[in-house]
C-alpha cells in the first residue's frame, strides 16, 4: 500500500503543479494554456489504476488520507467542468 500511496502522492503533486500553473500563471498564448490543460488531463488519468481499478487501495486511502481523496475528486470535477465548457462552446460556434 505504501508504494501505491507514494505513487499517488507523486501524481497528485504533478496535478497540483499543473493546476497552479493553469490558474495563476500568465500565458503568452492560448495554445500554451491548452497544452498545459492537455498535460493535466493525461496526468490525471494516471490516477485511474489506483482510484477506480483498486477498491482495496481506495478504501485504505480514504482511511489514511481522506483529504487527498477529496482533492483528487475535486480536480476530476474541475476537469469535467472544463470539458463541458469546451463542448458547449464548440456547439455554439458551429
């Protein structure tokens, strides 16, 4: 469990850094911002083997670090909101 926790913590640190960049950095182009958003999506997907495919680890993590579980879930919700925004925006431009 501790190796899995270490890996999830590493992924979490990467997603936190990307979220900070996306929300607080000044970008010279929309392309660069979109590239970082794509990197966030790819990095977030690395959680899947631990969070959805391993219910025993998820139960362990909920017991030992419920704040991390909550923050990961909220990052996922934020990504879903952004994806929905882009879907709606694309429909309006067509």
